[in-house]
């Protein structure tokens, strides 16, 4: 059975992206896998959104998200791993869980995360995804910090 791996990407954390990609490459060396990179764009506040029509705003977010996925895409390409990409708009943890479910993923891979105050208070994004996926019966393994 071919694995389906979802890799959420945060362009503000290149070391974390590199770490996640290294894990994915190791997985793909041992077994066939379909890899999907995901960039979750935050919902734009109403104050900002009022200056754009809905279609234009969606296109801007899609374009920015696609550009933000290029670093991870290049790292995978250099390792000989093909991937598909998706840009979604929403709250990070909820959108990641929904995407994993929608794409039939059995693994979500996060890179190493540096401890932060927010992470200690609210939990890391990986921990939030683990909690949500367990509550929703996601059926996928969350790998990473």
C-alpha cells in the first residue's frame, strides 16, 4: 500500500521545513509514498478584506501560498521525491486535520520545533493537530514535535 503523507509548511520556519523534508525523504527511501505539501494561509481580517473583492483576495492568498511552498518543493526535488501542493485558507490545526482527511493521508509530518512560550502555553502545532485528529478519529499518524 502506498503511503499518503501530508507536510504542513510554514515559510517563517525554514529550519523546521528542512527537518520535515528530511523526515519525508527518509520515509520515501524505505517505502513508496505520495507526498502533499500544504500551506495554510490565515484568514484575512474583515478590515483588510473590505479592500478586496472575494475572488481577488482568494487569488492573492493562493499565489502567496504557492510561492511559499517553493522552498520545500525544491528540497524534495533535489532528493528525487515528487510531490503535489495545496494552499488552503483557515485556522492552522483545523485546516491541517481537514486536509489530511480530505486527501486520505495516513501520516502528517512536522519538522522539529524550537520550544517557545506560546508552544508551552497552547501546545505546538503538532500537538494541536494530534489532539484534533484524535478527537475527530482522523486515522493518521502525526510525526514530529
